[in-house]
C-alpha cells in the first residue's frame, strides 16, 4: 500500500511517497513501519494507541484524524494539523491552543462545596471527555482570520464549568468569552464533525450565547437596529 506524507524540516516542505507491505493497517501502524524499516528520520507523535490521549492527531486528505484509529487507504496524503507551528514532519507545537484554556478560564476557578447528583454529572459528562487532540482547533475557519479566537475546545470546556455546580463565579467566565469568543464563532459545525469523542462544540457555544443573555449580553453584531435606520421612538 502506498501513501504520502508531507515532510517538514527547517521550514522546508516535501511530499514523500512510501509503500508499506501491510494489510489494512491503521495510519499509526503504517507510520511506525516507515520509521522502523524505511526512514528513521520520520517524526510523529503517538501515545495510548486507543483514541484516549489525542497526541496522534494529523490531517489525512485535509481532514483531521487520529492516526491510531484511522484505517489507511491507498494514496492517502498525511500532513500535520493546522493552526500550530510545525516542529518537524507531523509534530506540531500545540501550546497556543492549550494556552487558550487559560485565557478562557476554562477550569474550576472559584470552588464551592456542592452535592453532585447523577443528573448533574450528565450535564457535563460529554464535555469532560475532551482529549485535547486539537482537531477542532485545526479545522476552525475563524482561526484563519482571527488568531486570538479562543477556539472550540476552550469554549466547550467553559460550558462544562459554567454547568458545574461547584463553580461559584460563573459571571467571570461569561464575561471573558464575550471578546474573541462565542460571538466570533460562525457556527459552521466543522468542530463537531471532526471531534473523535462525539463532543458538540457548536451546540455548547450556542448554549453559552443563551447563558450570556441571562447576564445581559447580546450579539454585538445585532446590538442596535439604529444602524438600519430604525427609530425606537416611532
């Protein structure tokens, strides 16, 4: 089976074709074969091999995939994920998306004692499954034009903590995500489509917009009808 890898070294790019004598391998198995038997300079990341750690996320034919789960097909083109500096080959510096969690205060910040029920757990269960693979960050079109956008997985984690009964300061989290956050999202749904954990960041962002309304916020793009010649005193 033949497939291609976009090799990157010292900011120089080259697409190299490899052939592996494997039957229906995962992409990770094929990458490991190339590394061991063909070209030891090939660089990529892997960890758990079971879709849990998220470290092996790459682009396959311009679509985000976990290489430990993806079944390789003839002629596939493999590249590093987007919106991060490529260190070498398929290894990307993901510090920027991870730092967006800090910028968004997407963590339990002001703890208060509270009894958590099974129903409470269900409200945040799906969002808690995020493995930080950066697939949603990679596919997000907003980051093409606004590098300061907080990004899907940061916002979905904010939603998780906004709905956590142990968080005592919800307003601060809602305040922070108004700029470069929920209103900048185009709601294209690409983040939802590529999430390997079945998380729905698009819906979480929509729910954060609703929650923001409870704190007096509204979409700044539609904050006033005056721009359209509407006279509120008419």
